């Protein structure tokens, strides 16, 4: 069996035996599951590198059923994220999105890059609204890469360009004009300000700062996060568990 080298971020850990864990990781080649031997031993060098949301360069030995980590070199431990409950929870939410939406056979490099960059940005963020801004940028970009980009400016039924506040159908995944909106239930009102904000930050690359970045406050951030969380949640049959944890925090 061949070995391979890849960059990967740990997203979930399962116990395998007294000393070993299985770690689900998101790599540039997509999701991989690897056995991490001896990580539960107190002196294990691998232990710290196999913690949740650590990015490593790995040497992996391919196995019949499971691959095994031979070597791991930490690329980024996102240290400030690990010591902040909010940052860690949002980081885990992103990890869960990646694990739910990115099954095998997917060109994962673009997603790996935005996942890594967003963890880095969240780690360095110095306020709750900045954390939310980076999470929103990820949510928008992630959906675009998967082909579920959120259309906020044209009615998804008749194609008319929309003005002012609009209604978003969560089930159908798009905005609606007044005439077309009667046929749909489960709609959310999206005020013009929120629509412009999301359109602008969704257009740019993650590292690009926009004048809209400074318009975010906690209320706008949470409103947008909840809207995108619902939109994303409807695009899969699997429940995003971390989204529930984040919901409880907001009450
Ligand atoms: Zn319409």
C-alpha cells in the first residue's frame, strides 16, 4: 500500500482502543479517516497534533479499511481559537459543515483553503462581531463553491430584479418578489440593509476587506448568521448539531 502526504485539519475524534483514536480530517483531497496510534498515552508526541481543529502536514500510510498517520507536523494550532468558547464553537460548526457536505470525490482544495483561512481569521479576531463576520464570509463562499450560492437580488421564480426588503424562501433557497411569494410558505424577511451587506461580503475573497466589514455589529451578525444557518441547514438532510449549540447560546 502506498503512502501519501497531505495537509489536513482535524474535525472529529472517535475512540478506537485503549491508546488509539480514529480522527476524521478534512484534507486537500477531501475527508479522510485516519488511525492515530498511541495518542491517548500521556507522553504521546502525536497527541497534541491530533486535537480538534489543528492543521497538520501528514504522512499517511494507506490501509485496506483505514489509513494510519505515520508523521504529523503542525502547520497551525489556531491557538487563540482553542482558548475561547465562542471561537471554538464556531470553528466546530465550520468543521461540521465541511464533514456533512464534503463527502469523497470532490475537488476539495478550494474548500480546504477557505476552511483554513477562516479558522485563522476567527483565531485572530478581537471581537464577537469580527468572529461573526468571518463565519458569514465562510458560509457564503462555502455555499458558492458547492453550487448553492445564495441569490439575493433576483426573484428565483420570475427573475425580476428586486428592490427594498425581500422575502427569502428557505425551502426553495432563494428570494421572491411580492407576486411570486404568495405560493410559498416558510419565508424570512430580508431587509435591504442585510441584503446589500451579504451581497457585498459574498462577492469578495475572504482576505479582502470591504467597507461593509465595518458595518457589522453583533445584532446584524447574529441575524445574518441565523439566516444563512437556516439556508444551509435546508440543503442537507443531516442535522447540523453544532448549529443547535449556537442557537442555545443566543437565547
Ligand atoms: Zn417573482
